[in-house]
């Protein structure tokens, strides 16, 4: 049984530790329960599967950002490229995915090649892009610390910066908003975000019982509120395109499914063998379920635009 879980470690992590650019040693466990999309599922109907829900979330982000087909997108924290490929294949976008994990780049590139080879013949384009799908979409992946975006991309390069469940891991969030504003094209550039938040005005007990275990287990810097993100975006010169939409009740089931998958004693034994971080990581799953139930841990989407 443990051997099955060990296979999940073929998928290195997306998550950033509090104060370094190294990878979280245990976050690849998330891939065990998330598949190619390393993000929550947005359940609109009782019959929705996890995979359907994850596509629903992508579609919601497309809706709130009014993202046009065939645009240029920077997918920040792309993981193994599930969303990157979706935007290219189904919407004809030219997508650059960045992740801090070189192993994720390898896996994303391999999966993209498999996807491309199963469809119409596509040739790699300029600058390392691979064509995918029937709508002239293209993708490429870069191993890059998102906090160094300003050193890699020229100003006014992208129509959209897309970041799903990665920003909460960044120690310097105002820097990210400034960098995103810098690389967006003026007049139409959009920043679209899905992320984890703490609720407003939590007391010390709620912070200690619900939020701190999540921050510790996921190696997060202090969680922000939704209003914090709006304030940081506006300070970076962006304006609100779509106010934060709290969808906590519609994504919480993700962690019920994840908990069913990770509740095996074998996996807990493996986590314990990895030391404190391994155990804290799995305990964070439990804290997330509790936080959703108590209303202390929140999930929201929002969009901004560059004037």
C-alpha cells in the first residue's frame, strides 16, 4: 500500500516554503488526490466529479475575467500543467506556465507531448512553444521562482496573469502584485486569482485552532483576507474587474474527497516517517476541513485589470 503512495512522489511540489525558494518536502501528496489539476474542485451539482469540479473552477475564472480566446497567458504556479493545457487546448491561448519545480516542468512537458501527439499534428513553434488542440493553442513551461518574474519577462508581455492557489504561498505578496502589473499589457491586461484566505476578524482561538495548523502544515506565511488582496492589487495600480467571490461552500467537498484518499493508516505511517513536516502536512488537511466547517478558512476568486 505504501508503494502506491510513494508513486505520488514522482510529482514534486508546487508549494513555496515561508522563506526560501526550495520546495515543500511533502506537498506532492496533494497530487495523489488532485490529478493533473493541483487545485480545488468547484462543485455546482451533486453529481459533479472531482475532475468536473476542477474544470468548473477554470471556467469560473474565465467567466469573471472575461478572458478572450487566443490571448497570451502567464500561468503562475502551473504545477504539472493541467490548467496550462486546458487554456491552450480548449480556448486557443498561448500559455507560459512557470513553476519553481524542475521536476514539475519535466512532467508537464511530457504530458503536453502526450496530449499533442493524441490530437492533430502540431509542430513546436518559436521559443519552445508546443502546439496543442485544434484552436492553435500553444504552451511552454519554465522553471522559475515567481518572485523573480521581473528578471525574466519584459514589461507589457501578457494579456493575462493567471494564478490559482499559489499566491498564498508567496512570502512577499505585494511584490507579486507589482510584478503582475508590470508584465500585463495596459488597457486590457487581467490578473485572475483563486486562493485560500482566512476569514475577517478572527479571534485568537480560531486562529490557533483552525488557521495556524494550516499555515504550519502547508509551510505558509500568514494567510491574508480577501480584502488584503484587493488592497495590494490597488496599491500596485490595478483596478477591480470582479469583486472577490467567496465559493467556500462549493469547494469544501474537495477536502472531503482528499481526506477519504489520505485517511489510510499506511499513508499516515509514511508521513510520520518523514518527520514533523510530513505529519503536519497531513494534519493540515484535517484543519482545512475543520476551517471550512467553522467558516474560518475561506476560498475565493477575483479578477483585476490594468488601466
